[in-house]
């Protein structure tokens, strides 16, 4: 590019301006999640419906574990060695166990963090609880690269922990940030509990005053807890009703009061020497509480982003319905798995590179679930034995045969063939000779 064009380009950039995605007042101080991580993690433990939904999604993502694959020897001769390095590193760091914990935090809050120790010699991946973090500090485009603005304002970027955890600013090069469903400029993801704990505000004209006023709807967790508390009150009121005893005789009233104070909670019998009448609250049959409760439960299932709770609680949930429910759940699971896979493989590439291998050519990859073994048919075994027999007749070293005779015999036994060992065959022949001579 000529000098003139370069200067024109720089001038145009200054005049027009580049896009900025972080609010100015948040740049220097950092961006905290709208709902604190501590609140989200604490409330996860306190509600069984939301907890079960999150546990189910976590299990669908990482519950079956993972296995690794790599490129073939034809593509890269040292690919197998690189895979062994990664497998040993995973074992030493208990990556399978760490992914269980990290994914649960990811589903709850939308973010999970692990620390690379040390980035230049990556021997350990350390789990850092998400509740320890306060803010994330980036440049004006939500990245960690130095820009003119960060340099001129002396901004140090990274992940800031809460003061009670030391208030340390962790270098982004040390951090693996699992981020699911980022929806704004907070720099953090948006998990299930954030939506459940968010309040909703709207403006509406007050018909009495004529002024526009702001109204706030409680978050779903508070509403659900309030209605469940009211349900308990209704059951206490009508399940064990309060009775009112009335009499015009003061002596009898004092006599009843004395008996009530000493009466057991259940099975009490009250005796009176005079006329006493009792009344209690009556349940209004037109109060259709069931519909409200069903609506609340359906709302909780939708907020939990998995239909699985309905599978365990809804009568008549058929096998076909469960298949559809699983397909719907996969729509949430697959994007999370892709994101986790991408982040983990980036760490593995660093491990492979530091071990002296080419990460791109080795192509060590994460695969979800259990590795499926190929199904062997009897015809395949027979064909392999024929090829090996021909190789043996050509004088090829027995160690290089596809299958040796003793291996063939062991595999035939697995298919149900009754094969005798040589000693048993010799004993059988001897017994037959004895029988003939007799």
C-alpha cells in the first residue's frame, strides 16, 4: 500500500471510527455479571426443580465421558505419540472429573474458568470456582489485545477476583474461559440461573394519576418460592383446620381453654359440661389452584431448558414423548459440547506443541461418549485366517501375520466353538486306544 493510501486509511478510521461494543464507563472498572456468581451458585442448591434440570443438562453434556483420537500414521508418523502425551496429561490432571465440575458451573452461570499452570510449561490445569470472580476487564472490543485506548489509559486487562479472595487480576493468557450464551457486553455467559433470577421492569400509565410509572415483576425464583409457601399455608389451613369454639358460659370457656393447653396435637378429645358449638374455615371449591400450580411447574421446566422433569412427573408420558424430549434436549446440549470441545482442544494443542510435536498434523481430538469397538463377524475372522495362512506359506515371519493360530482358536471359542487344548486331545486319543485294545 502506498504512503498516500495508508495515511488516507488512517485518517478515515479516525473520522469514521471503529466499532466499540463495551460501554465507556465499564472499560476502566471492568464488567461484573448482572447477577453475582455467588447468588446463582447458592440458589442452584436451594430449588430442587432447577437443580435437577441443571444436573440433567450437565449429565447429557459430559456424563458419558470422552475419548481421544488422532491423525493416522500416513498423515503424521508421530501422531500416536502425541496422543499418548495428551492421554497421560488428561489422566494426571483428571480432566474428565474437572469437566464435570466446570460444565455444571457453565450451565448454572454461563461461565466457567480454569487456570493454565504454567502457560509456558503447561503441566497442570487448575479449576477456579466461578464464585471467586468479580469482573472482567478487556479492551473496547471485548478482547485482551492491547489497543491505543488501553495503552493511553494504562488499563490492565484480565479476570478480577473478589477482594475476599485477594482481589487478584489474573492474566488472560493463564485463563481458559468457557463461555456459553453471551448475550450482552458483560463479557460473561448467560446460564440458566441468571434468567431465573433476573427481574423484569416495564412502564405503564397509572389510570388513577395519569402518570407513567415503572413496575417490577419479581424473578421466577421468588415467585415460585412465594407460591410454594402459600401452598403450604393452604394445606395447613384446610388439611388441619382451625376450629372456633363458642359458648356463652364463661366457666365452660375457661374449662375448654385449660384442656386445649394440655391436649396433644393429634387424637385429642375435649369434654365439656355445657353447650359448646364449633365452626371452621370451609374450602372454596371454585378456587382452581391446580391450574396455577401446573402453570408454575411448566414455567419452571421451560426456564430449566430441559423437558426431562416432565418425563418423571407427568402421567402418560409415553416412550415416543421421551424420544421427542431427548431430541429437544439435544438442541441445548450440542452447542455446549461444541464450545467445550473447542476450548479443550486448544489446550491440548498447547500441550502437544510443548512436547515437541506438530499439533496441527497430530490432530488430537476430543470425542464425546464411549469409544465403540467394531463388531467382528465370523466371516471376517475366517477371511483373516485365510490371508494369514497364505502369508505363512509364503515364508513370512509368524510375528507379522494378521492373526496367529493360537489367536484364531481363542476367537473361535468366543463364537461358541468347543476347542480342546493339545493335552486334552492327547488324553482323548490315549483313551480311545485303550478302549480299542480292550
